[in-house]
C-alpha cells in the first residue's frame, strides 16, 4: 500500500471518529432539549392551567353565593357562567391542547391525569346545573328545597377542589420526574461524549503510530539519517557502515554498495595501469 493511501486512510479514520462524536453530541443535545421542552413549555403551563381552573371556579362560587344572599346584583350571574365556561375550556385544553391569550397548552398525554380531568369536567357541568337550579329557585319558581340544593352545591364544589388538588399534585410530580430525567440525560450525554472523545483519541494515537511505523518501514529509517547518507554519497564518501534495513533505506544501501564496487574496480584498474607504466 502506498504511503499516500495509508496517510489518507489514517486521516479518514480520525475524521470518522470526530463525525461520530459530533453526531452523538447532536443526538444527546436533541434528547435533552425534548425533555426540557416537556418541562418548560408543556408541563409548567398545564400546572398553571390547573391553578387557573381552581381560581376561576372558586371566584365563580364566591360571586354566586354573594348573588344568592343579595350582596351582588343578579346580573352578575353572567360573569359566573363565563368563569365556569372558562374553567371547562382549561380542562379541555389540558386534555386535548389549546391556545388563548395566556399561552399555548399542550395535551398532558397521561391516562391517569386525563381520567381525573374528565371527572373534574363532569363535576363542573354538574356544579353549573345545580347553580342554575339554585339561581332559579332563588329568583324564580321554587323547584327544590333550598337546603338540599345548598348541600349538593357545596358537596360538588368540595369534590372539585379535592380533584383539582390531586391533578395539581400529579403534574407537580410529573415535573419533578421530568427534571430528574433531564439530569440523568445530561449525565448520560456527558459520559457518552467523554467515551466517544477518549475512543477517538485512542484511535487517533493508534492510527498515528501505525502510519508512522509503516512509513518508517517503507522508508527503512528516519528521513534525517537517509539525508545524511545521501549527502555523504554526493560528497564521494562511500565508506559507510549499514545495518539491515528495508524500503528506501535498503535501496540506498544497494546503491552505495554498487558504487563501492564500481569504485573498487576503478581503483584496481588504476593500479594495473600504474604497474604497466612502471614496467
């Protein structure tokens, strides 16, 4: 194999290791980004949405009670219905996703949380139905006894608050678990990149040693030593001791030995000519 080919293969192997390390880095970075996105962009807004549901329903409950006792005008009831509609919208947004002026909400994609949210939705619908009956009972024809409606109304509200707190706790736990996953992924990414880097360094060292060894083998010795020998030959100094060698160095040895033989023959011929002249 030619020296140029060996050098090319050596450099290509190093480049391949660098490319693989880069690809692994990109993969791990993307994985870290996806998990971070779930925590920062998806889960946190969902947590805020649950708090918004609790706030709007609690506000609607307080306003409704004030309307019933007469401290608020009965026209305020439209604001109560609007708050309950907003709460239902947030429930659907957590389950299926949605967008409003306060942000974008991605689906929670958790069966347990979704089941609890569906229960909350049903209770909100029932809560509104009872509120409408109480309102009609207070300002229109009496359909049910006041105490029975009051008990049902308060009971549904208590159930709603309990379930909303449970969903809030589930989302909080989910955020904590995802945060731990981020840390685990970050640690794994660091380990992966360190291993890839060390592997690349080892491959580079092996490739460099292999290339250096093969070049030296083909050349037959260190280039500086060959340069000194060629300088001596060029200056006419053929009295050189050689060690067993290969490659270019061996070829130079053969050349020098042939030159030594030619030089020896020339000296022999010169001696013969001098001897004949003296005779």
